[in-house]
């Protein structure tokens, strides 16, 4: 199978079974011990959770591939399992004003809040319409991508909800995936068709990419499902919402970049990075090329597109999903792949892989947070991992 044909979700889940992480999900705030054996990626095998023995220092799963990476990590910090719960965690975003981390559960269609002071997790929004990517703008307002309602929304300070985008050229969007705010206030988001599945949003219509045989019912009772299920409405796009007029404009088409997924900006806002992911769950046919692409920005337009990183490690094609930049311009990217290779990979501004964090499962999305923005939060299926680093996140979230 070619790398382009691999499913993004299968790559992210590549190490789960072998790592013995398929035990009963923990619904309580406190993390539950993982099934044995907990991991085979460290020697001796690593255990996770509050009852695990004290981990070794320096952490054997923090791997420097270049001497420069040692300046970005803190030698006395360990990768930590902070919480297990939910089904599929995505869209971590740090609220500076609230001092909490917001998380999406795309399968349960809920949002969670991780409190910095206590490390406890509670339901933040009981019905989020299969939200995925989240970010906070400069005013502290939450912006969310909703698969189920095919829209991007902003939650105002008075509790009201503003719809920022739900249609393009007269047709509904697909399933907005990831969202970031540029320093100029422009809101950028990706709109692949990954929400056209039973699990993550709205079942695809008969004959669609995720329901070619037409056996999945997409007209079940319920106003939201009946209204929003069906074929993907658009080609895949990367969109920009103008901060002054609210105009929605496509800056990249499916022909220019297939399968757009995670995106972020360089610290100075002059470069846009976009991940091209593989086909979504249940979707037949080719997806993106599973690479990170870079574009120069000028006045809200993209130019000089090029491959920034091929996401190859030890001869294996990793599956990138979400990423964030630190203040030095390094890219921290969540990746799925074979057990022992999956986790987080870090690239220098020149596109050289300089280090990685080895986890027992692939990481879908990540962000920097904490009062100093020096804690890396990593979403990996139903688990949230953290690591204190010697750098800080760039941008708003």
C-alpha cells in the first residue's frame, strides 16, 4: 500500500494494540492504570499512570536526534500520563484567562476542561456537535470547528454563539477540522471530509467515499443528522476568514493540497504550515501525501508552496495530524506510526528532524499551555500526556 493510501487514523492507532492500551476506558477524573504490558518502547518496559514506579531520568523516551534538541527539553522532566477518558481527544487549546486546557472528544461530541491547578478534568460542553479543532483568539474567545454542524463558531463573552463560517459559494462546508488565528486577526481553518463518518460527525450518503455500498443509514431520526448528513459538500480547502469583513476565502484548493488537516504559523506569522493527511476512516481512495507543507504569507495570500518535511523516520512513513510552533520556530508535530516510532516529532525551522518523544500510541494533536506556556499537552486516543519543556509555545494556542 502506498503512503498516500494509508488512513490517517490507522497510522495514529498503529501502536495501540501492541502496547496493551486497549483496556477499559477511565471515565473518572483520575487516570486509571493501563493494561499490562504497558509499553515495549523503553528498556526496561515503561509503566504509566499514578501507580507506576518513578520513571527514569533522563527520560529514555525523550530522544535527541540533533544536539540542538537538548536545549528545548528539560532534563529533569518526564513524559507524564495526565488523564485517560473520553474516546478520541482532539483540539487541545490553552485558555490564558481561564488557566485551563480545552479538549474536544470528536466521538462523544463533548468538550472537556483540564484545570491547571488540580489536574482534574470535567465536561465543559455536554454537546459540541463533534467538535474537533479549537483555539482562543486575542480576546480570549473560544473558536471551535464542528464536524456535526459543518461550521466554525466563536463563543462570545456573553455566552452567545456566533457562526463564523458554514457555507462556501452557496454550499455547506465539509467538516472543519483545525483552526488557528494569525497575528493580524485572520482566522484560518482546514475543511477536509473527515467528519463524513458515523463516528465523527454525519454518516456519508450512499455512494459517498465512506459509504460506497450505501449500507450506512444517514437519514436516522434527529434534526441535526437529517439536516447535515450526506455527501461531502465541497472539495477540500484551506480557508481564511477576514478579521475586518468576515469574508470567507479559499486560499488553498484540494488540487493544490489534498487532505488538509493540522495547520499553524511561524512565530512571526510569515509562514503557514499545513499537514496533508491520508484518507479518513472508512474513506476509500487516496488522500494527501502525509507531509508537512510550507507557504510564504503576504497580505493574507499564500505563495511559494514547498514540502517542509516528509515525515519519514527509519524508513517508515509517519502519519502527521496536528502541530504547533514554539517561540524559536521549531515545529512539534503529532504523529502516528509503528510502535516505537509514534508520538511526537520535532523539526527545526530548516525542516530537519531534531528530536522526538516516543509514546505508546500515536498523537493526534498537541499544544503548549500552562501559565508559562512551557507545558506540552499531547492528545493520544483517549489519553492526555504532558511534558514540561525548555521552550514556549508561539501564537495564541
